């Protein structure tokens, strides 16, 4: 929503959407990705990083929002290593949208995007999400780039708060 309201200056990529696009292409790589996301598991780091990097490098805009990444310590460390080696990419901020498990469950299961939107997969996703969260928070807090925004209000309110914050730093 933020990128669509600021299409001339902000590009948005959802790692989940990028990976699902690859799955729907029917490619061999898509089949490998599907074997992970259909179970709610994390896609291998090499595939996720490659997907993100290709998207960033192909963007015609300089301000990019990557949604849904990193989701593990390994992903966080791989991204950090890549950014240190890549002069053309700078990580300016990490935004954590804090939301209760109940709210997250209602939103995820209410969207019904695919076969992976069910209680079993959601429960696994929450476990996979929560396990590394303290380390990820500590890592980005230490770099002084973590900002937390409440995800409990309406989606429009959350988007408005995020947009205000993003515009304040670009």
C-alpha cells in the first residue's frame, strides 16, 4: 500500500510474493521453493537472497521495501554479509510490526491466498517466526536501525504510521 501510494519513489517487494511467483511459474526452482513454503518452512537462504538481490538490482527506484525478510538468524547474517560486500545497497531501517498471535491468525487465515493458509501451517509459521525473533531484534537494535510499530490497529492506521516513518528517513 505504501509503495502504491508512492509509486514514483518507493518500490515494494514481498519475499513471499516473489517466491510464490516462482512457484506458480512451474519451474524446477519453483518446485523446490514450494516444498518449503507449503509446509510453512523457511526457503533456503541462497534462494531467498538471490530472489531479493535480483529484485533490488532490477528495480528502477532507489528506495525499496523488502517485506517479510529476514525470518531467521541465518537469513539475517547472510543479508548483512551481502550488504557489507555490495556498495550499491544500503540497509537504512528495519521495521518490526508488532502484532498479537490472535490478530496475526485472524488476518492470515482471513486472506485465504492459498493452500498454505490454514491453522497447521500458521502454527508452524508462528513457531518459525518467534524462535529467532529476540536475536534478530537484538542484532538490529545494536545497529540502531530497528523501529517497532504496533500492528494491532486497523491496516490503514498501521500503513499510515509506517508510511510516515519511511518518509521521515528517506
